């Protein structure tokens, strides 16, 4: 008997002819009873799911985190429980603003999303290649992203909208200084750092809370791409970063990052000179040094991009015992918005897809039932309510976190000025750069801002001048302003 594979329908019915439709006569019309044709066309019409509103274009790979240093004094999370412990990881590395078909080598922030398949469930760390972001309050996020998308009248890309927004939101200056620096166009995914960006919590075995920031430092070294090369590749090979990552892993040269944390005792946050939960600020390493944790290696390519990367769903709300949240306004909103976006894009049972389901934890025990695309046993005949008297899963109080101290009146607060001035850290970053890096930064900004009206150029020059006088003066000169 032949070992050839027989083509079937999704229901397992053998297909006798996949090249010719069933018709009335050689030239006649197609018959509605050709269910092979109807299934093929109907599925094809539905092959594209909605693309992500942001981070639509991405590469992805599988890997492993290996613990090399003991941090159990700070966290009881089991993935950090012993030196040498390994945890399976899925990584998705994206641009932010562009559509799925956009070029990899555009100037943009890069998403750095990791899913750790731990024995206590999945931990998703959904960050970027920058330690800060453009805004610190999520209520501004939809407006900001609209400025990165196409003009509603012309449907063309535009520079004016983003600079108009940034000119009125000076908290963006820190991220802008990174975005328009050399690091705004990386040489490839292996050559970027990754950051959790937000402040999170660590909780140890004594139920003590620490504030923490996550850092992944590239072992390949930071490498950036000249603007001219990026522009050329955007036309010649728009998937350059995606292909280069895939090929590196195929050659056995999967990229590695050293994983570090910054840890702040809980009480330090009350009097620290910056708001430690402000996403537009960093914690200087002189105040809170990097503590080494382990090594992240991406070493296996996906076998099917759609199943393993496009359907991958990351959420900052997925934390495991020993890791938790902070009062960061952006993080608090992302806990809701990411999972909600996946329910819209993939369906309410998105966590049941193989790439999103827990791997190391063998049993899922929620009381969730029904909904579209429920492709397991749907809980069988087990009770679908709690509490029950039928032996269903129950809560475990030992996983409870220590109380998070909250005080103050409910109101809509704007970030206080003073020591939290939005101009200090961007100025500090500018002064860390070499003269050559400063010049390229200014030229990159001028190349985009120069397309905007003069009044908007002058407004932005005033902001950059407040960060550093030479910064503003250099930009004014590059724009031809007095």
C-alpha cells in the first residue's frame, strides 16, 4: 500500500480532485454541491485575522532562560529558584507603528515580548528595546498611536501629527532622544537590548515586596544601522531583520542576552527623587545597580509563523507568584488592554491555543466554559461554578500577595513638576553622547521635524533647549532657524 498522504477536507473527507471544480458540462456553471470548492474558498476568505493595532510587524523564535545567579532573597518565583534552572521561552520582536507589511529597517521603537512557560503558569514580559516610553498615562495612548498611523484624509504617512502631539507632551523628550539617536535603527534583532520598561514587583518567601525593573543586555553588542543603508534595505529587503534572525538561528548562532534586574526596597519609593513608577524615567544605575540573573538564548525557529508567532498573545497581566505589578499608570491600563485586544483579535479562548497555553504546568483549572473556538473537552462534565461540593478546584491562600499600601483622594492627577522635571533625563542622555552621536541625533530629528511648519519647529526647539542648550542650538541650526 502506498505511503502517500491523502488530501482531505477539514472534516477528514478525502478530496478526489483539487484542481477542477464540479461543473454542469465542460463549460457549464459551477455546482453549489461542490463542497470541496466551497470549503476551500470560505476558509481562504477568513485566513487573515485582524492585525495588531500596534506591533503588527514582527519576527519570533523559541528559546530558553538559564538562571546563573541567586535572586531568591527578592522573589519566590519558581523559575528563579535555583542556579542552572532552565525555562522555555517564546520571543516576539516587532516594530511598533507600521502595518504588517511595513519595512523592518524604519526608525521606530522595537517591541521585545517574552513568554516564559514556567511551572506556575505563563509569565509574559511585554517590553521594548528602550527603558522608557513616550507617555506615562495610558489615557493618552490612543491619541499618540493615531499620530503614528495614516492621515485620515490622505491615507498617507505624516510627520506633522506626531510632532504636533510631542510638542504638547514634553514627557516624550526622553524617548524621542533615544528614538532619533543611532539606536532608533538597529542593525538587527540580536543587536538590541530589551527592557520590561515598567516598574514591577518582586515578592519573596517572607512576603516582602521589592520594586523591580527588568533588563536584557545583548551579548552580541549594540549595533546600529546608518540611515542610508536602512533606506536602501527598506526598498530592497523590507523583511531584513526577520530573515537575518531566522538565518542566524538556522546556522546555530542564536542570539543571547544577559538578564539583569534593578531592585528597589519598597519604602525607597516614597522619597526617591524621581517617581519610580513614571514610565518616562529611568532609575540611574548609580542608585540601583544591575543585578545579574541569567542568560536568555533564542535557539529555535518557528515551524509555522502563523500558529506560533502571529497567534502568540502576550499580556502584562500574566504574572506568576513572586512577580507582580506596581502603581505605574501605563502598566495598570495594559493589564486590561492587551488581553482585551487578544479576545477581539483571536477570540475569547485565545489562551487555549497551543502557543499561549501553559507548557510546564500540565493542568489548567479555571471555570471558564464555552465561547468560540473551544477545541478541547470544554471541561467535560465537571462543575462550571464555584464554590461547589463536587471536588472542583479551589483557591490557594498561600499565593496571596502582601497588601499594597494606597492613600490619597481619587482625582485626575497630572505629574508634579520639580524634581520630576521632564527635561532633566533627556538632557543627561544627550550629554552622555559623543559629539558625533549628538550630531547624528540632531540631523535625524531635523530630517523629520523639518517637514513641519516653522511654528512647530520653533516649539520643539524650545523643548530641546530646556533639556540642553547645545541640543536646542544644534537643532535650530540644522533647521535653519534663528
